[in-house]
C-alpha cells in the first residue's frame, strides 16, 4: 500500500512538473490516485506564465495505452484574458502533448465552460457554457462539440465541428469583449445565421437590431452582413440610425491585424480609424445623413449632409494615416508635362494607380494648363513656387506647409544670375527650363534661352544662345528676361548652377502649391497672398488638405453650386468647418469646378469620383493632383460595389 501511495506521489509530481513546463507557467494537483485501471486527478489547476490562460477541473480521469490517452474531465473550465494572450502561451497544449508523449488523444467533455475577458472589466466576458462532445487529436485534430453562449437575455446554442461552427443566433453584447480597443460598445442586438469555417478562417453573420455606441455616440437599428476572413473583418453594407435620427451607412473591411491573436488583444487600427471618422461626423451639428467606409489600410472615407441655418452642404472627408507602411503620397501631372491639354483628376489617379486623392493647384485654365505654384513629383522639382502657400511631403509622408521660394544661382566667372523660377515661361527674371516643361518653348521676345549641357555635378557648359523671337524645341537651360542686367553668357562658358527650395525640406518626395492657407496652428489664417482673392466670401465648391491632432492627414471637400443639395462655402466658413474637425494646419486646393475628391470605394478595384463636381456634374480638366498610393493587396471581402443613394435633398434640417 505504501508503495502504491509513493508511486502515486511520484506520478503526481512528474505530471505537475510536465504540465508546468509545457504551459510555461504553474500546475498544481490536489490528489492523484489509480482507480479502475486508470488514473484520477482531483483539483487540477494550470496557469500560463502571464496568467492569460487558467485551466481548472475538480476531477479528471484518464487512461493511457501506449501513446494514446483517453481523458474525461468533469466541469472543465478555461479562462483566458484576451489582453494578455500571446502566441507562445497558446501553444501550451501542443507542448503538453509533446512533453507527455501524447500521440493520440480522446478528450470527452461534459458541461465544460470557457470564459474570455478583458483585464479592465473582468465582469464583462464572453461565456461558453454547457459544452459537451468529444475532441480527438492525433495526426489531425477532430472535434464535435455543442454548447451555449450565455448572456443576460438567455442561452444561445451553438455547434462546432472541424468543418464548420454554426449558431442560429448569438447575442452581441458578450462579444463586445473581443473587439479590442475599437471604442465600440454594444448594448443590445443579435447576430443571425452565424457560420464559420475554422480551417479557412472564413465566416459570415447577419446583424439585426443592434444598439450601442461608437466613440460615445449612440447608434440603433444597425443591421447588415459581416464577413470574416483570415486577416480581417468587413461588410458590404451596414445601415443604422444615430440617436438623433441621422441615417448611417457603413461599408468596407479592415485587414491590418497581423493575426487574430493580435486583433483580439489589440483591436485593429483601421477599425479605430473607422470609429474615429464616425465620431468626427456624428459630432457635427445639423447633419441629415452620413456614410463611412474603409478604402485601403490606413485610409478611411466619410461623407455627410448638413445644413447651416437653411443652407445645405454635402461634405466628403478622407483620412490618411501617414505612418501606414503600405502608403505613400505623390503628385501626378497632366500629360506628364507642365504645358499640357489638361486631364481629369480621376484619369490622373487611374493612370498612376492611386487609391485616393484630390485635384491640385490653380492653373492657366483653357490655355497652357501651367500650374500656378510649386510641384514636386517623385522627388523631382517640376515647377517652381510662386508667392503662394504649398505643402511638401517627405519620405515618411510628413507634410510641411509653407510659402516656399525658389532659390537658384548660376555663376559664370564674375557673372552671377539670380534664378527665381523653375519651368515657368515667359520670364522677366531668370528661370530654369527642363524637358518636363513640354515639347515646345513658346516665342518670348526680349527673352534669351541659354542652352546647357551637363558636365557633372552642378557644372554645365553653354551650348547655344537663342533670342526667343520664335518657338524652340525644349531642352535643358536657363531663360533670361529683360530685367536681368548681367551680361549674357557666351557659348562655351562653364556655369555652376545650384538651386533648391527655401525653406528646404530634406527628403522631399512630393509637393503641390495652391493656397490659400486656411488654418495655422488651429486658428483661422488670413492669407493675404491667396490666389483668386475674389472667392474669399463667395459660397463656392472648396477642398483642402490638412493635419489632425493624431498626426493623420485629412482631405475635406464641400460640394457647391447645387442650391438644392449643397451650396458651397466661403473661405472663412470653410476654415471654421475644418477647425471644428480639430485640424491643425490646412491649405485649400483649387476651388470651383476643379474640386474633385477621388477614392477607391469598397468593392471597386480603382478610384472613382466621390463628390459631385460643379461643372454640370462633370469633371473639369485640370493641371495636376495630389494622390495617395497603396502597396497593400485589394480587400478580399467586399466584391460588389454598393451604390451611394442620398436621401431627398428637400429634407433640409432646420437650424
């Protein structure tokens, strides 16, 4: 008898140490004894190293035949903190099988339970109760289980096999525990027709009569489909109503979770961004309807209608996370030359593969289409700044708003030429001309073109001087106007040519000029060098780009010239709207009929126009645009674009 007791004590000690080693934490057993040809363990308790998984069973009976284990626990309970889950802890069961030399396992569950909770609110948890069935593990894992999801509204049955998990209905409130840091709370509602394939990590469900809050704003009657894929979640359409009666539509998908363990523990950045866009719009006064979408990782789109007094406005927003590694900002130029026939914003975006963007600078409309201000594309300066504001982006997508100047000098022996322009023609001073200007340099009496050939570094040789009484095919050189009083260079002279922006932007990748600057440090900025100053106080289609306190970029457009739908805004009113969003610095782009905002809508593979242009609803031909590009693959959930349908424009809210 003593020998049997000693043997049981040794076996208990070995099993405790093996389980502790396997799960990377602690394991304790109250008693272990042999009975009926098997082993009985009482009061089993296992914890992983960080305590994220806790396993308790008052009694476990098992038999071992070779490398095959047959295990029957009574009232097994597993508790897991999704805040502290980590991949190495989740592999504990596999480690246990290896340490204990379990090649084949048959686990018989009766009235087992699982709790998933958050550390901050351990009372709010997802409870799976009454789990019965079998789990077999060998070369493959096989299981056939059924149980209930427990909630305050009752027990909801589910079934789970290797092939599929199903539930006719599930309560949503307990599942709020699993949403991570998304600022979303569910108060009531159900998911119907829940199916999930664990092998493919794909599933679907339909939401019905969901009530809750997003970023503190109440929402009810939310309904629609939700799809789950290996790396994310999404929907082809969710519709609901804000507590104040505003209709909401949400479409899109998020794929920014490294894996589902990460999503459960930390949520997804894009879901938080979608919540942030919702909250931004929901906080606006007198809104009539709103839509929110995801476009690509790091990009969200929002659109809403509002009324200022009795004046209707429709506003579109695109928020861009500049730190998303798959995104970069760049510009596009009509015909890839400064002088062109113009192009539509959407055509430039389609041609260059953009996922979002907007029209750019003011320009010489209907004639040369030369932009008015600064233009940098792919790190190359294409057009020199004028006395207007511009924004320049570095390699990390960080913007710099400033009134840039062009600082250039050409030194020819004792002669020094101050250069103030780049690819701008004709000139009274001195300008650099490159092949990016266009095919032909127009005649400009009184201007001399100095053709240059590169010698290396910043040195060039003068190859020809042309009195610009007739047009000339474009080559690299300097145009010298009549207000330059230095003697002209001579053919054969060697010139040292240096130039750059003032202020400089290290690592500049993209830049576009326009203005006026509307906000500076969060306050209205009266730009006394604004282009089209007569538009200051006129209700007009307007568009801007700016920065948010979170560091994200925001495009904002307001449709105009549609009195029944959206009248437009003057510049001070537009700046006040942007300030209401919390923007820090903001600069307007070309306004009026040029205003065009584009993005890739869920379900589309390419960008489309997201606002309503004012030139008879048609896009205007413009000079350039500012775009966002993504290297992330297309989403895998939304396959059919959902058309945008606006409520009647006559339903204008009262002030």
